[in-house]
């Protein structure tokens, strides 16, 4: 080690944990982010793992990463590059160093940099730091594996069990580096391993050893980072992933509406965690069924809605293709249904563990016939709760299927979530058919806003039939009458158009921006950060972001036409830009499109937007 390491007084710091898929990097990162959220830091995380079920140990393709951005105030992204990189083996250093800032602190396990490890990682010499141009003064070179073995030598644990604790030693080092309270970590582990207290105690012991190693060995040469919270809003907080927040939003909506929640789903990356989470909550009236395929998952959820429950189905892009027929059935039957699409890289199997926004046009138009359907997109991991809640409210109050778009980035990422007060959530009032219509009601009678009244089967005097064949507007009987089909098509379209969604909000230089930045869904944080950086450079810039995509906010055209230049940035080849050109007359935006399976890099956005401004 060098005698002096540069002091960094920062309002925000990015840490990246990396190692083999079996090294527990996701858990270490999750614990660190949870502890940071507990002390009031703003957090944003990005799990980055391979699609391989288990790549060969020490291979370049098997490296798993978890990036955590902590800040004194609100943070919007997991960060472009990290201030601290934990590399548990040679392959991790080789593949992840590109995500480190110049001068970043690097923590390595020297026991995992032997000749065979270097060969697997395709290093050409034993001087791996010199080969990569890394200054050794920035590297904490720790015989981590050896120290874990020594720490647990008297526990009676076998070698395999000991090796599973290596991630906790690295976490202990990081907790020392950031002056984290180890008691908070211990509480987390005791809760996680409540049924295996010996495992919890072993991990706690190793974390303490990692913390002590940093303090005793490097206390005179390395400065501890401090990221103190600037504002603490009272309330109960948790570090929550987007998928878990989505599940909680569904549960809250069902409870607010007084309904059972039914999820019909088929496992698919990266949506499966929603099924896993909801299956834990039978006490809340949640019913989950792991169906035999995507089609039955959607069809069973629709059946649950017909029976009077809140029907939900979850999937990713390939599953939407298979669910489309049942989604069409929900359109013509006019029943509430929420379809969660956690987007991933495509086409086909594509990049199943990576993130894109490439399903937008599919969920807007990917069905036969005229089949209008509301579409929403969550903007952050914590926003997934509100987006899921509002999607359910929309589906139940307007008797329609609704698509909620998230993606792998927000679904697997996390943020500090303040638990909501159920009493303050928007009411949900399904349009149940009034009792006074008994004996006169037919299935497609509508309220003033065009929504079909809902009669739950079993209610005396309201027996009815729904199905996939077109029905007569007045009687509910099967009809092939041309005028009736035209009428029903227009009524279904108008019902969706009548849905009131919040207006677009504009941030930044609202009145005189030289450039308006436009996006939708999960790119909000990166685009907001780009706007802030452009402001700091002296440019006049504004931002607006779409959470509601069908119907569009009423002020969409007004906002988009107000500014000299507009750029639409999205992780696809221009789907939102094309959709907005279709909906807004004479709207021709600039476009920024990437399809890399990775989040935007703020620096790249700033450079591209600066070029547009200066044209």
C-alpha cells in the first residue's frame, strides 16, 4: 500500500461489488444499500448479472456485479462509474475495472489471483495490475479467502460453507470504509437467517473481521468516506426493489378496493420475483398460481376478474406475445385486468437478464382488431408501487385491461422507499351495477363516462354471459350487425380516451429552455441527471417524462410544441418518438436511441444533448 490515498469529501459515492455468480455479490450489495437507506441516505442500485445459470468459476462470462449509489440527498441513477470497486477474483477485475473512475479505490482478494485464476481471466503476465494500468497505491490487496478460513476455523463449518462467507468479509471492509454501523448489518442477517442462527452468527463474525482488517491495517493510509444525509423525512423506510414495490402496489390496490388479489403467472426473467413475493402474502388475501404457460396465466387472471377479483398477470416481452389473445378477450369482455410487462432485451430470448424499453409498440398495438388498452410505465424502483396501484385503479374503475411497463433495470434495482399511509392512498371504486337496475340491466349498459357496469357472478337478478364474440350493445346477445360492431368499437375506444390522467410536468427552464428532454419509464433518473449536468454547464434545458402512454396526458401537444428543440431519448430504436409523431401534428423531434441492454450513461447523454443544443 502507498502511504497516502487521496481524501474524498463527497456528497455521493458509488460502490460496485463484483465476483463469480456464486460469490454473493447481490446479497452484499443489497445489505449495504439497505443499511445506507436505514441511516437516511438516498440510494439507487443496479444488479448486473449474466444469463448463464452458472458459468465456469473464474470465467469472464460468469462475473456478477451489483452497483450501489448512495447520496446525502436524493440520487436518480446507480451512477455511471464507481468510486470503490470490490473484485473478488481476477475475472471480476478484468471485466469490471472499466466501470471504475480514475483513482477509484479497488479491493481485491489476492487469494483469487493465482496462476490458474489469471489464466482463466486471460491475463498475459503475473503483473495483472500493471497489465491493466492500475496504480497499486489505489488497491487494497487482501488475502481475503485465507482470512475467512482463519476467522471460521473454530466453527466446525466445512470448506464450502466457509467460502460462502467471503462476500461478508468484503462487505465488512466496505462498511469500515464508509463508517457504517455493523449492528444494522447484524440485525439484517439475523432476520434473513432467522431459521439458521449459526449461519447468521458466522456471517456476522466474518463481517466484523473484514471491518477490523480495514481499521487495523489501513487506518493510517486510507480515509474513511462519510455521506451524511441532508434531509430526513420522518417515516418508516425500507430498501425496496422495483419488483417487490410492484407486488406491494398490487396488494394495496386489492385491499383498498375490498377485493381478493389473484396472480396468474408463468416464471420468466426478470418478472418472476413478483410471483415469488406475492406468494408470501396469503394472509392478505392474495392467491397466486404458477400456471403451465403464459396463455393460461393471463386467461386464469381474466377468469378471476370475471368472478369478481382483481386479476393480475406478470411476464416479460416474450410472454406478452403469448398473452395477446387473452388480452384481446379482456378488451371485448370489458373486464379489469392488469398485465405487468417487465421488459428485457430481445427479440426472442435475446438478453434475458438485461434491460430495454423495446415493448412499447407491442403493448400499444400488438393485438388483432381495434383493441385499445391503457399503458403505463414506472419511472423508478420506488415508483413501481404507485404505478402498480394506479394501474389497478384504472383497470377496476374503467373495466379494462391495463398494461404496466417496467423493465429489468427498475425491477431489479432498488431505492429507499417510505412506507405509505393506506388511508391516504387514492380510493378505488369499481362501477358495480346499481341495485335499482335489477331486472332491467344488460351486460353492456354503461355509466356516464362510458364504462360498462360490473355485475359479479352470483349476484341475484344479474345473471349474464360474456365472451369473445361481439355482443349487441342493447341486449348483450351475440351480434354480427355491421352498425352494432362499429358502435361497440367506438364505445370501447372512447372509454379509454375518457380516462383522466395527470398532465405532463416540466422541470428545469420551463419558460425558455433551448432543449426539452423527453423520455418514458425507467430512464427518468438518467435524463434528470443529464439535465442537471447541462444546467451546471450553463445551458437552458427542460425535461418532461411520460408515465402515462395511453391515453396520453391532455397537455402533451402543448408541451412538446412549446420548445425550440425537443429530443426523445429511449432505450429502443425510436418507438416513443414514432408514437408521438403519430399523435401530435407536425412534431419532429431529435432522437437519442441506444439498445445495449444497459442503463444510459449520463455523460453520453450530456454530450449528445450538448451537440443538439449547439446545432
